């Protein structure tokens, strides 16, 4: 009698798929290689890349009106530069955390409270990081989306506006929840650390160092005790002159140990240099203590501030002032949406915390929001009845070039909601 061990195993194994040719694998891996090369180039040339970004961004600000007929093309360039800058910020921040940045681009010694706070939450919470990126991307493309939607009609345009404002409000409420009811800071992502100017040439730095060392040697010889202090002070100075080197940031690299000494500040900049090294109370606080948790009326103030743009957009879309008459003339702007939106914003400011426990970062954020309220003078009925006449009067007194740029901005302010959104 046969047993199970005597039965041969005829289990079927599926055939292995044929290997892809090496050429196909190379083509598939080429995009990742290009991205890696691009990332490496940005990391090593951060200073030049920042200059190019600033130039392109300034160019889009100078030609704002998008040439009326080519407004989407021009706004696409502006949005593309902003999105590319966001990618570069992320790339340089990751490179700095992994110590991949060149020595010529140091990070600031004492980061600002805003930078510390946003870095903390970005590193701690993956959800915070994803929501913050979504919010930043929507801020960069909102005007472009409105321009594209307007070509399909006013109803499509206002649907897109309300949808984008709802997404922004939802993201901000979610960030408020993630940070355990702490006020939002703008921007919610860490900013790119300031990149100093490129150092001077190696020859200029060596010449300055030689002149400084000669002055020190002359002073030592004049005192008559230089040889006693150094054993062979003048000879030692010559040895450092011949064997030392200047680092990329102007620091002196000692020839024997390889250690570097930081460069001294300019004679007229000593006070600011010393103040930059002083630690304040906020510099040693934990990142979570830089912003207080909201309770009661202060929490309501933050929610009202978040919902104010959405409420204003809904009121503006439902108002009859957003359309045109059958003969093609534009309807006169209604004051109701403007009063509702501004009233919600003012209510949020009245309910905010003004006590002594308010941190400097909170006061800075509310100060920024106060300045941003100036955009209400460029919106809705207030712009149509008050600001527009003032802007036109100023434009007439300007030179033709400046007046043309201002006229292009007027076209944006009159026709697009997100051109004046904060």
C-alpha cells in the first residue's frame, strides 16, 4: 500500500516571465537618473538657482496683466515658477538636514521662531506636511484655475472659486486640529534659509589675509616681545602664510590640524554681528511653546479668520453683482458681500487674545494679518466705488511705462477674485 511519501510531487510552477532587454530597462530608469542629476545640480548651485528664480518672479510681476489675450499663458509661467521654487525649497531643506549642502551655503546659526515652529511640525507630523503642501500648491495655482474656469462662463468661474476656498478652509481647519488648536502661521511650510552672497575670489581673500598678517607681525616686532611670545613669531606667521588656506566662507583653515577659524565681521557691522549671536527666551523655548493653545473665544477667532474668505466668496457668488445685464454691461457691485466678509474678519480680530501670555510669534502673525486686511480696499464694492477712481487718478499722473503696468493690474483686480485674495 502506497503512502503519501511515495506519491511523486507534480506541483506546477508557473514559468518565469522573460527578462526585459537591457535597453528597455535603461530607458525606464532614465527619468529617475535625470531627476537625480537635476537634484544634485540644484543642491550644488543653490545660490545661482535662487537668483534665477528671483529674476523670473520679478519678470512676471512687471508684466502682470497677462496681455489680456494671453493671460493664462503668463499666469502659467508665474505659477510654474512658484511651484518650482516650492520643489527647490523642499530639496534644499532635505539636503541641509542630511548635510549634503556645500560648505559655502551655511544655515543660519539661530533660526527664527517661525522657522523653528514650522520645521518642528513638518518633521513631526507627516499629515501636517502633506496638508501644508496641498494648501501651498492651491495658493500658487488658484488664480490660474480661475482664469481657465472663466472661459466657460461666470457660473463655472464661481464654482471653482468656492471650491478652492473650501479646500483652503478645510486644509487650515485640519492644520488647526493637527497642531492641537494652535494658531496658524503663514506660510505653514518652513521657508528657504537665506543664502549669502558668493564669497570673493581666492586671490582676493589670500591678499587680504596676507595684509592682515603683515600688520600683526609689524605690531609684534614693534613691541619687541613677539619672538618671546611665539618662540619664532615672525617665522610662524610666514609659515601660516605659506601653508594655510582660505575656506569658501572666508574662514582661516589651519595648515597642521585642518581646523577652521571663522572670519571676523566688518568693522562697521560688529554690533549686528554680536546681536545675531545673542540667545533670547524664544530661542531656547521648545517649538510647541512658541504658540499657545487656543481656548474659548480665541479658538472661535481663529475659526472665523479661516472661514472669512469662504463666507465672502459664497456671498459674492450669490450676489447679483457678479454677473452682467442682458445688454452686456456689468452689474453694479453690491455692498452686502463686502460688509459680510469684512465683518467676519473684524469679529475674529476682536475675539483674539491680547493678554500678556501672547507670544511674539502670535503677535507677529496677527500683525501680518492686519496688514493683509488692506486688500479689502481692493475688493468688491469698495474697489468699484472708492479705490478704482483713486487708482485711475494715480495712473494718469504716472509715466507711460508705469501707467501701463498699473493698468494691467487694474484689469486683474476688476475681473478676478483671487488677484486680491490674501
